[in-house]
C-alpha cells in the first residue's frame, strides 16, 4: 500500500495529537514528513522521536535553539526552522501530499494558503482560515485542483451527507450545536460565569479557544461561515439546531423533504480519519455508537438574544468583505481577555460588536486588506478590552 505523506500544522494541539493517534494506528497508510508547533517543545520532542519528521517548525528562534539542543542525541534529527517562514516551509515541504491545518486562529491562514499554492490537499480543522478568507482560499483551491477536506465534525458530517446527491437538490444545511455548558443558564447568570466553568464542554475535549467559542456559540457562528464557503451555500440556507447530545454531527435537507445525517460518538479521530483516508474509510479505534443506550436525541432552536455571537457571525457573513476577518480577530482578542480574567463572559459579544461597528470596509477583497483588517481589529479590540478591565 502507498503511504500517504502528511505535514501537520498545530501538531501539539488537541487536533494535532488526535491526528498523530490516527497515524499511530495506521503506520502502513500514513507517514509524517513535517510538523509545526507553537511553543510546546516538550511534547514536540516526543513526537519527533516517535514519528521522525524531516522538517519541524516552532514559533521563534529561541524555541528553535532549545529544541535543537534537546535533539542532539538523535541519530538523524530533523531540520528545525521557525516563525512565519518556518511554517511556510513546513506547509510546502515537497514530500507531503496532504497538509493537516490545525493551528488555532488566524495564524493558520498564511501557511494553509502556501500549502494550497504548492498543490497540497488540505485536511482542514482551522475554521478561521475560511472565516476570514473563504472566498480567496476556495478560489485558489479550485485553481490548483486541491481538495479541501473538512475535519471539523459538523462539516465532515455535511460533506458525508452530500455524497451521491445532486447539489441542485439541496434545500438547507442543518448545522448541529451542543449549546455549550451554559445552554440552560439565564442571561443574568451568564454575566458571572468563570473561565473554569466555560472551559467545561459537555461533550468534547478540545483546545481552550474553541471551547470558549462553544460556550458563547461563536463556534457555531464561525462554522456557519465555514459551511458557507466549503459547500457554497448562502448563510440563510444554513440553520443551526441545538442538539445537546452531540451525536448527530449535522444534516442536509433535500428538496423532496429527505434529511440525511451523519451520526457517531463525539470523537475527533472519526472525522480526522475520514479526511486523511477519503474516499476510503479506515477502522479507527474507539467506542462505537449504541443507540439503545442513548435512548433519545433532542433538538432546540438557538437563542440569539442570549448568545449574540451567533447573530454577529450571520451579520458579518451577510455584509461580507473584511467584516468576517474583523469578527474573528475581535473574537480572538475577547476570548484571550476573558481567559486572562480581564473581561467578563458577557463582554465577549459586546467587544466584538463594538469593534465590528467601528470597522469601515472598502474596496474589493484582497489578502492584503484582510491582513490589515485583522491587524486593525486586534488593536481596536485590545484597547476596548483594556478599558473594560479598568471598570
Ligand atoms: N479540538 C477540536 O476538537 C476541534 C478543533 N477545531 C479547530 O481546529 C483548530 C485547532 O484547535 P485545537 O486543536 O483545539 O487547538 P489547541 O489550542 O489544542 O492547539 C492549537 C495548536 O496550534 C499551535 N499554535 C497556537 N498558536 C499558534 C501560533 N500563533 N502560531 C503557530 N502555532 C500556534 C499550538 O502550539 P503549542 O501548543 O505548541 O503552543 C497547538 O499546536 C482550531 O481552529 C479549532 O477551531 C475544529 C473542530 C474540532
Ligand atoms: C468537535 C467539533 O467539531 C467542535 O466544533 C464541536 O462541534 C464544538 O461543539 P459545539 O457544538 O458546542 O460548538
Ligand atoms: Mn465543530
């Protein structure tokens, strides 16, 4: 069997670690050409020893030096690079045919674009890439004949539910959401919730940023925009359904009234394995669904008054241009400020909306304008977070 050669951005994160677990389970199918992490060189060193990549990148030169020192005892240590250029080299390493894009936040955009430019297929976890630059990313992927295979569980479910049907028969996408840890809390209670409580997702174990996004429902907002670009469907044909059990990962409704869904245990190894092996399926290890034990599945409409982040994402997507990049950057700043104890939970949507209202989009959409809007929004939202913290 031909081994598929992978490069993984964000290898030390939740998705990166699950991806390497899939690789570990199927050594005849996958090998690792290159890895990129941020700052966690302790875990990265272990991964290098086990998976033997040829090229590795970290965030800065100091970390690269430390990592090189710690690898002196290896017989064939990888080349270590760093920073934006290092990430680009990892993303474009000639040996790899597929990039797993699993950094968190807007940091994933440029290396993912570089990989597409170099003709790599993309297993996409980093939803922010499509939120901020979906039009540019999908156009480049089409031009380069590159597949964007969704890793995000909902988008993997939609992708699977679309197989074998004509796109002209699609009526709506039904995007499921757990509702997060505060689904049953009142608006006043939300003002007092702590980062610790917000980090307790009811069903999924994930990185800190996406876990807070799930609690504010911004994760679902980002996923609406991600689905809009991945499947070329207007956002008003994408309806969020709160489904607290996280068993149906999303659904597609067709013009004849049929609804096709993908179900499974909440385990990211399933959509990761599907993206890596598509169009094959591989017997990834993990508990399988037992519907008798579950008994029932429930659904509720989302409350966009109580969780304004979802409304803001629909607004940003409808207005388009650089506004989704502003939404995303302000959200990243707000989430970090909340985790640092600088602002409260209910300040998150306030900070994002205030930043969005100040933004003036102009001209046609280019990568340069997106990067400038991202920079502007981080500065603006950072100032606002500071003023809120002084209250
Ligand atoms: N976790 C999940 O189940 C799911 C995640 N996703 C998406 O996948 C992406 C990754 O999420 P998740 O794995 O949870 O996140 P984590 O926070 O667990 O991991 C993030 C990874 O990115 C690296 N990283 C962080 N900041 C930077 C930076 N500025 N430059 C370079 N590398 C950086 C981290 O490195 P280090 O730790 O070494 O500093 C780490 O390897 C997100 O976009 C998320 O929305 C989508 C669906 C499900
Ligand atoms: C696993 C995954 O894909 C996450 O995006 C997950 O869906 C988050 O759960 P919420 O539905 O609570 O946002
Ligand atoms: Mn998801």
